[in-house]
C-alpha cells in the first residue's frame, strides 16, 4: 500500500507537474477539476455541520437564560414573574435566535394563568436594539443583555458562513465554465513524443 501524501507533498506535486512535459495533462486537467469540485462539495457539507454546532452553542446560551428565569419563579423575587423568553431554531439552513414577550392572563376559572407570547422583531442586523427590552424586570435586563451578546456573535458567525456558501456556489459555476472552456481548446499539431502515463498527484 502506497504511503498517503501529506498536504505539503500534494502542493509540491501539483507545482512540479504543472510545467512537466512528460505527463498526460488531459488526465491531469480532469483530475484537477474533479478535486476542485470535491473541495467545494466538502465546504458545503462542512457548512451544514458548522451551522448545527452554532445551533448547539446558541442553545447553551438559551438554556443559561432559562435556568435563571426558573430560579426567579418565586414570590420572593422582586419583579416576579419574568416576561421575556428566547428561542433557538434551525430550519432549512436558517438559524433563528429570537426573543418574545409573555403576557400572563388569569383564567376565568381562577385556576392558573394563560400565557400569550408576543414575538419581538429584531430591528438590527445582528442584534436586538435595547428598547426592545425596556419592559424587562431589573433581574432580567442583565441576563437578556448577556444572552443577546452571545447571540450576536453567533449571528455574525452564521452570516459569515452564509457568505462563504454563496462564494462556493459562484465558484461551482465558474469551475463548470472553466471545465467547458478547457475542453474546447484545440491542441497544436506536434511531432513530439506521446506524454507519459505517469499519474503524479492525481492518483
């Protein structure tokens, strides 16, 4: 079994064969295009995994907020109960880190209260503006800001990844055009010897 080439060896091999005359460059072009396409596909696949990790990290922030919310569900807490809540969702490659405001209404039977949630629209690109939380209790305010700071970082990371995926899609289209362009080039008539079948870095 042949030894697997290192990253540096692969780079050096492509550099060496790029100017070589004794290799089959038609096979080389095909291999290069194939590997370029595999690289772009791998980025897409890893982007999905990375976004799932962002969702996981966002849930940790969300759970931290809710742990404090639960801890303050007592009549001894000034400003009980807390009205704000946060939620994390990942649907169709869209990561949502949102806030809502809860209203508690006493049921007609007198047994318990009904909860009505009001979604809060995010005015900023990566962060909710402070006025969205003016109704927060004194103990809620710092927790909301702490959680929202983490959410903002994740929104920025997610936006960077989305931009990367857009660039990858552009690269996929360009690679297809390049493959067609290279395939349409006509070889010059030559009396030189046939190229070697050596495979080099496209094994």
